[in-house]
C-alpha cells in the first residue's frame, strides 16, 4: 500500500514517525524483537522496562498466569538492573535505535520521592540516547504500606515536582487505571508533557484445587484484550480533562484497536501484551492503522485524534 496519509505525531515533544509505541515491560528493551522485524525502522518509539536507581529483584515466582482470551496477569514487580546496569546492557543498542529514527523513552521507577530523584539524575547523566522519560507512578510507596506512588492527585504531583526540575527532556507520566481525569489534571499542572494510560488492572486468579492464588501473590495486574474497552474509556475521560497529549495503552492488538484509542483522544498508542503472544504484531498493526486512516479520507492522522463523536 502506498500511503498518502502523514503518520507523524508529537507526544509532548517526542516526535514520532508514526503513532506506534510499545508498553513498558512487554517488549524487553527492543533488541529481543529484532529477529522478528526491523524494530528501528518500524516503530515510532519504544518505551523501555521500568528502571530504578539501583537493581530490584521483583516479586517471587510464579508471577505470570495466562487467562482466557489472550489476557494475562503479572506480578513481575519491576525487576530491573538499576540505571547503570540498564545503560551498560542496552545503551549502545538504544542509541542505534535513535539513529534509525525510532524514539527511545526510558521509564523511571522509584519506591519513594528520593528514589525517583536518584533514578532521574542517573538517567540524565548516563542516557544521552533517551528521547524522553516516562515516569511510572504505579510503583508501591514503601513509606505508605505499598499504595501506588501516584495514587492521589497530590501524590502524583509530588512525584512530578521531584522529576520535572531535573530534566529538560520530555516527561510522560504513566498512570494507574483510576481517577484518570483528576490525576491527569494534577499532572498537567505540575509540568507533565504527556500522559500514558493505562497500566494493568488489579485482579485475582485462584486455583480452585489448591485454593491458592495461581501466582505467588494474591493479586496481580491484568492486561491484554480483556482490558481494552476499559482503557479506551479512560483515555477518553482523561483526554477530555487535559490539553497535553496522551499515549493510549491497553489491549491493543490490531489497527482497529489503535484507531479506537486515537478516536478517543490518544496521540500515540502502545502495544503491550499482544507482543508476548504475537511477536510480529507491530508491523501488521501499523499497516492496518495506516489503511484505516487512508479510508477515513484524511491527509494527516492528527486530524483523527479525538474525532470520536458521542
Ligand atoms: C509482563 C509485564 C510487565 C510490565 N512491566 C511494566 C513496567 O515495568 N512498567 C509499567 O509502567 N508497566 C508495565 N506493565 C504494564 C504495561 O506497560 C501496560 O500498561 C499494560 O500491560 C496494559 O497494556 P496491554 O493490555 O497492551 O498489555 C507490564 C505489563 C506486563 C504484562
């Protein structure tokens, strides 16, 4: 197909050749997918796995369970090698992605405001390849019994007040699936350049024979096609509350799913769990999205952002 539609979008200063991004934690750090297609030539951006100032072990196994309908539950718990380990392992590869026109978004994790500060400072110093940062405010707050760091508008704004002064690069904030309008407004007011949503939705899967959880923990995050309709609704609610751009995430597995996100108000769209059960899905989703945009008779995909009519 020879496309006549301009697919380039701007996610809060991250200029993407097309709207497709990857959801943190579901795509390795890109290199794992090079055997399937040319990552650097295909995606608008990749978002890397969440990384903290120092390595985290994550939660005990088992921490993944398959659910009906290609959905999964995970309680990986942000296992990561720390910023230094991440840069040593992936820095050269990620610089190469940038050079090939794919934007690189590094995700910042922390258990406290001080940990966000340390991680951001290290990324600033060691990661010139990062086009921008995504701040994961769903990490558990160790000082407050494990509630998410960004569970309230005030708490979310506090995280931003630490990260924002430390970098001039674009900052996207990855939101948990609750109060997205109110928390989105607080994040915009505290200097976020863009928002990404949603993260996984807490769920449970019980082995009825043993009466225990199918994972090592009682609850875990549900992702995949099962959450798509909820994610589209939340993107729409958030888009109606803020003026900064949004990256839509949740159960995207086809061009039609990505198109729904765009119509609901997303500027970019991340593919997550679909990468795990169909590792070649991204190029297909891109072709399908472009075909849809062509069929809508527009010359620029930006004309379709938020074009949903109630
Ligand atoms: C195995 C796994 C690991 C994840 N790790 C992270 C992470 O490190 N940081 C984050 O913000 N979200 C993480 N997520 C959530 C995804 O980025 C995404 O928000 C969520 O899975 C919903 O999108 P999906 O339905 O397309 O997978 C993870 C999800 C899965 C399945």
